[in-house]
């Protein structure tokens, strides 16, 4: 998801459906671009769902897609289509929740500073947790890639431009390094130049961090501009995947059965049973008969455990006997899908545990 840290909730009801009747549930996390719905019977990853949030003034309606499953707890959905009036109410609700959360935290800290200090000490002694911004990047369905370069930003209706630095870039938006970011909700024109090519799109500020930068979501991209963006991302994805696959410590050469689910060019769901060539905590190399494209989202399922994860196609290799090598990366690193103990990060043939 591409929005600010998810706000914890306790009293928000939601109704959702994936083609049948609306089912009542509760939301445990909410942001401007998604939510976590508590349910014991979630829809499968990639399913389109209708969502109706029971907001205080009037219900908020949105069309969403299931992006992540947590067995026994529920599913994370990303809002794909929200009408303008529903968007305004959603933004106001999230802001209200975030302010209430901050006020409660400040009140607890002022009443029990010693307890707060103990909590901070306990947190510092535990393994480092993912920062809010990194957590947002991990949950994105439109994967972002490190992409450095200059970007020119112009506020809608203004003739003045601001120069900034790109930190990452994806099909759905980008993160821009800027000391004084624009306010959340600002409409901008984005102009990026790289390697003799240029890209232009309309965008909306969805997250602003003073002194750091802001997250932008693209709202309008011309097809010709999208082709330029896809070209840049394809190169970035392949470089990242190839660099990762060269790291011996992260890769295990093994043929494991795997079930692959994707959508073809007509939008129809297709599936295939195949085997891995190699696996890692970050993805896998497969051989597929089905046609996929770089940047496409597919779902891998381990038939022995029935666990499934959403992946991005990052690499397309050679074709042999009708099957093409396809390198995929997980949305989040995962060391349990394959049920394999991976070598330590500092492993090499000279490692003390390496056997001759």
C-alpha cells in the first residue's frame, strides 16, 4: 500500500463481498489506500471485493483488491477505485483516527513516563522492527524500485516548478526527496528525465514527511508515457533480480513443486503446475509455459503446505522445450514458504560450516 502508516482501530465495522452477499466484519487497520479486514474466510489474493466502511457520518464505499492473507486473522485489501466524495470522507476518517491515536499516546506518556520509558527500553532490546515507511513499501502491489534521478514538480494551476530527487519509482507512483514537501492532497505535474528519455504524469501527494520527502500516486498517465515508465521499470527489475540471484547465500538450487496463478492478456485467470529451478527467501526461478510479462503480479502456492504468496515477475530468461525461465520476487522476504533452512548471509565455500 502506498499510504502513511496504518492506524489501529477498535470500533469500525465493515461490510465486504466478492460477488455474493455482503459479509459483516471489522477493520483492524486503515489507511487512505487500504485496510486490513478481520475474517476467518478471506477471499484469495487478487480477488476484487466491494467494501463498505461504516463511517460515523455516512458509509464509505470502495472497490478493492485482496493483496495479502494472514491465516486465521484476515486479509489486507488495497482500494482500487474510490469516488471523490467517498475519498474525502475516507481521508477525514483516517486523519481523525491518527490524531486520536497520537493524543492517546501523548496522554499515556504524560501520566506514566516511567512506564513509557520501560516500554521504549524493552523495544530497543528486541530485534529491529520494520519502519512505517518500509512497511508501506513492502505492502505495495505496484512494486517500487530504487530509482535515482531528477524530477521536476509543478503544482496544478501554477507556473512555478520545484526540482527534487527521486528515491524510488513504480507503476503506481514514486517517492520524492524534498526538504519542504507539498501538503497531502496536492495535485502535481511530474516530469522525469533519464537516459535521454522523459516521462510526464499527473500525481497526488498521499504522504508527506517534512525534512524528508513525499509519496506520490500517479492519477493520470498517457499510454505513450506509460510505455516509457514500463521500459525503465523492466530494466530496474531485471537488474535487481539478477543481482539477487548471484548472491550464493540467498539461493538454493532445488526442484520444488509449485502452483502458479496469474491473469492472461484477456484478463482471464490461468494456472499452471511446475517446479522451481532455484529458491531463496526473496523469490524463485521457475520454468513456465504460460506467458507473463515483467512487472506482472502472479501468485505462487506451495502445494505441500497450501501457503501462497504474491510475487512480481522481474526476469524473463531463455525458452527451452516450450517453457521459459521466469524470475520472481516476493512482496516481502519469506523464509517459510519453501520449508527450507537457507544458508547464513556470510556463507561461502570457505565458511566453517561448509563441508568439502
